[in-house]
């Protein structure tokens, strides 16, 4: 799937932030006072990045009307940029065979990431008359736990009688490399839950920095959008694709939405 819309949205939001600072902010002391009546925020998050997605939950502490600290936990999925999903249509046209389930050719592991963060949000001003957009920046850093789950395919093999075939759920290995990488022997992917018990855990660190926008007609409700740069760095190279140069780090642009409430 093309990532052009994500790049376009990222740069549009970044470009408009300077204009928003001049057009939407005012020195409204009453608005500042209302904002400071709240001391806590909580929010659910949905984030899309150039090579994955995640969901999360954050608990925020309002320190000043322009400054907020938070901690966040999130679970995400990271993919290799070279991943390409084969489906029934492409298999039929390109290989003259059919596949029950689509699959990602050459994939040997799926990478899930559990992240924990401490961070902060700094606003350049207060929302104009409670109906504007507050612009600021956010940052966070913390530990990451990479979870490498073997990727299983349904491989067709000739049974002992030599006249029929059966499918076997198999992960990649040197012993089955030829069949695992031959589209004519692949019947589709196995269940996502196949291989959960064989998951390998790899520790690391992660962080993000981005432009932060808060909007909405009611100060009581949290409505955030962020766009920026995120990184994940692990203690070993992460093997996602076969016949690829494994790397221990991932850099992504991201756009996230957060919804919640203040109290």
C-alpha cells in the first residue's frame, strides 16, 4: 500500500503549525485559568506510521497551562518496507495457481513492539477562546520490547503414495528454504496465532518527537493530533524478511490521533 498520503499529511500539518501560532493564539488569561482548573488527562491513541501502526493509552499530568507531562503504554506492529502481500488475484495471474489465504512472500518473522514512555507536551500558547487550536511539540522516550513471532505458511507437499498432496504449516528454516520461497508450493499463510508460543523477546529503547495539535470546542475533552518522527532501537538485528540485510533499528514518520478526557 502506498505511503504517499501519510507523507503528505505529515508535511501539511508541519507547515501549518507556524501559521496557527500567529492566527489562533491570544493572551486570554481567563482561558488560561480555565485550563489550569484541570490537573489530569487520560487518552486512547491510534497511530499510523510509515511501516506499521499501534494503539496505546496515556495518563497525563497538567503542570502548567502550557506544559504537560505523561506516561504512555502502547502495542504496535512494525513491518519491513520490502513486504508485499501476495493474494488470490496476483497468484492466479502471475503463477496460474490459487491461494486460499494471501501471504507475504519471503517473510520469516512478524515484529510486535510493546513500548513504555515518559514524555512531555509544551504548548506555544492557549487555545483562542476555547474554540481554536493549540500548537506545541511533544517528546517521549522509554524502553521497548520487540516480540519476534515466526511467520508460518501452508506448504504443499507430496505425500508418501506419490499421487496426492497435503498442506503442512511450516516456519522458515534452511531445510525448507526452497519450498518456503517457491510460490508454486505455497497455499497461503497460517493462522496469525500460529507460532505465539515460539515468540522471541528482544529488549530495546524507543522515542518520538513531533508537532502537537490540540483542538475542540470543550476544554473538558482531549482531542489531540500529532505528527513527527519515531525510532526503535533493539539490542540485536531483527530478522523479518528472508534474504535481507537485518538491522537493529527502525525510523518512521507517524501521525497519531488521541481522544480522552480531563479532570
